[in-house]
């Protein structure tokens, strides 16, 4: 009878470390997404003011850059 040595699960440490890092960074990422949506909305509204004063080319350029 031959016995085989047991396998050491090396991926477990890496998986748990990445999961822990994702859990720590998740609130920071959510805050950054909320702030970026707010800033992009303000920039798009500013672009709409260019449309109201008759500068539609600048308006589209501003809205596209905000997106």
C-alpha cells in the first residue's frame, strides 16, 4: 500500500485575503461612486446651460466629457 501526502490548500489564504480586502474597500468604493455621480450630474447640468445660451457644440462636448 502506498500512501499519498495530503495536499495543502494554498489557494485558501489568497482567497480569504482578497475577500477581506474587498470587504474593507467596498464602503470606500461606494462613496467614490456616489460622489462621482453627483459631480457628473452637476457638470451635465452646466452643459445644459451652454445649450440655453446657444452654444450647442460646447454643450455636447461637456456632456460627453462628463460621461
